[in-house]
């Protein structure tokens, strides 16, 4: 695999692309505030006539994400559309067109963050905290901190023993926050699989969520779209699987592997070595999202 080209800013390659698919956490913001230069980068993209789709493996509904982005300084007019894995999961459970979801019952053991019940509004589900009374586990968020993987272990073991299927609306295993790296729902789901449980994932790197992005960027061919993300396992692998170019943001969940004082050739080699562990490769890499 060839080494990625190290960029100083996205503006240097912008003419090659008509559309951008941008991750949120670790790329646009840290959960509390935008990263320096990001708002200006979006403004420059819009001024250059580029179309933008925000894509996140957030287990929350799209509306809540839009509201939160607005509070942080990302107005709705700074992007064309927002796709969340939580919205995709909600639609799947609402429509039940997927055969795997059609066979699920209506009693759900919900694991969510901050008691977010919007993820189940309008689904007609009966919620229970008792695995013995549930038809399936719906994992949309993790209360980390203070909760740890060990705190969820008894519930996971009991649900797995009952062979309850799990819906995971956020495959990310690690989340970037202003307080550092935190466990994300994907860590809980991976443990459930270790216990023998079945998990149905919604979100990156799976193809359906990228197809949803293409509806936002309708009329733009995949080769004219650049995906920007900080997760090699999800953002970069997902883009490669769709035949799209990708740009890896180094100062996200993999920040510990990179230092800005390294020369570009050393950085490129380090990105390649790390990406090969995930059996994928970005076309570009950049320290942080800027124009």
C-alpha cells in the first residue's frame, strides 16, 4: 500500500472534490467546542460551492445532534445534511423492513446515555431493565464516565445467556471528549459478542449509512467525494469500502501515535503502519481539520 499524502489544509485538494462527508467527534469538535479553524473550514467549503454531509456514529437521533451542533457554533446552513447511526437504527426499528429486525419483539432492554429516551420515541416499544423480560437489547449510548465496562458486565452476561439479540446504534469503541478518550457503545457490543451474543450494527463502516449520505449529496459521483474522519476502523475503512477517497485526521482517537514535530515523510510512514493494522489506507492525512 502506498503512503498517504500529508496535507496542511483541505483547501489544497478541494478542487478535486465536489462533496465532503465529515465525521463529527475528533474531527469537528471534542464534544464541548469546535476545534480551532473548523468553523472557518466549513465556511470556506461553502464559499467554494462544496456540498457537505455530516456523518456520525452517534446513537442519538439527528435532531438532537443538530441542536447540539448549533449550540457549539455550527449553524444548520453550514452543511447540507446530517446522518447519524442513531437515526438509521430508529428508522430500522420503526419500519422493520430488515428481516433481522422484523422478527424482534416489542420488549427492549435499553442501554442509553443520560437517560436519552428520544431514541425510542414513536417505536411502540415496552422498556424493561430485566433481561428476563426483554425480547432484545437496544444499545444506543454508554454513561462513561462514570460507568465502566465492568459495570455493564452482569447485564451483558444475563442477556447473552438468554440469547437476546442486540441492536447497537453506535459501533465506535472509543470516543473523543474534552476529558480524554472514553469507552463507546462499540466496546460494550464487542464484549457482548465475546459472550456469544448476536449484534446488529448500524453506522460506519457499514454500506447502508454511506448510501444515506449519497442521498444528501445526490448528483455527486463517489469519486468526487472526500470522506474525512479520525477512525481508521470506521471512517477510513467505510470510505474505502464505498470507493471514496478519504482523509485521516491524526489528532483524533489515534492522536497518541502522532506528533506535529515529525517531518511529513515520517508522519506518512507512521500513518501507513497504523492503517495497515486495520487493513485499510487513507489517501490523505492531516493533523486537524482546517482549510
